[in-house]
C-alpha cells in the first residue's frame, strides 16, 4: 500500500507531517457480492444480496434493542457522549448523544499488520483532505452537523466559490451530492464552510472539487465517512 506525507494542520509545528494512505479506489457491497458469487458457483448474486439485506436489518435491530454485537470482522457497542452535571440529570438530546463504537476484529487487525507500506512522493495535482472538524462537537473525521460549520484542512483546496461545479460537496450513500453554498474562509490549506441544512441522517463522503486553469475538474475526498445523526 502506497502512502505519502502531508503537512499536519493540527499543530503549529511546520516540520511535522501526517501520513496519508493511498487507496486503489473503493469497493461497494455489489463488488463483494460479485466476488463471492465468482468463487461459489451455485450461489446467485440475488441470493447473496438477500442475505446481506437480512444481515443489515438484523444488526440494526439488535443495535436498536441495546445489544452489543460481535462478528468475525468487527465489534459494535453503544456509547453515550456528553457531560452529565448532576447525578439526577437525564439524557438530553443535543447535549448528550448516543453513538456506536465500531472496533475492527482480530482478523482486520492482522490484515493491517500484513500490509507492506511504500512511501511515495506526495500527490499534489488533486485536493488532499486530511482533517474535517465539526465545530459543534469538536470531533475530527467523525460527524457533521447540518446548518452548522466545518473546518476542512489539507492541501490544494482553493477553488472559485462562484463556480457551482467547484466547492465542497456532501455525497450520501445513494451518490447524491449536495453542495455547500456558504463559505466563510477559502484557502489552499484550510476551508471554513457551512454544512447544508437539509442533509438527512446517514453517512456522507465529503469531497472538494476544484478546476485547473484549463478548466479540468479535479476532486479529492476524505477517506472516512462522516455521520449525520
């Protein structure tokens, strides 16, 4: 797996860097289904999709009922965030938040140990996003809050906010992209932007799109999904 170093925007030290793993693209549930079907003649893709849909439904049900879940690939458990200022205080939405801890299993941790990393020169032609900070929760690369703001750190982020083909885009799991229309600060290494108010609950990919002087569109995205609760 290739990686490269970029400036670490979370510290004032100009000499420290963050490592960025360079993925070979992304795979979806459909890709998993196709790969399993190729290796298991006699099992149709429709049958596999039905099993995965059933698993998604049951896992969601167990989580909603308050169970922790442990599989061969991950462990999931509930966690309450926020401060209770008195022993008599009860859960208050907005002040407190129920989240789920997702922990990779031993199998995935062993995969990480087996990967051989190779350092390469930085990829500088496309926007590079390293940190997305939600100003409400002060979390990094975890969540976003509709109607509020995010700080985006990285490199090659500058764009023309008047061009609607450029900007910060929030892409849901159905590949629908919603562009931010409010920009408080624009720079090559930092953007301060408003999160669109109409985003519904779910996972989103944050993408920055820019253009070259020749009009070629280039895009970069945060590798981790951002959650709207």
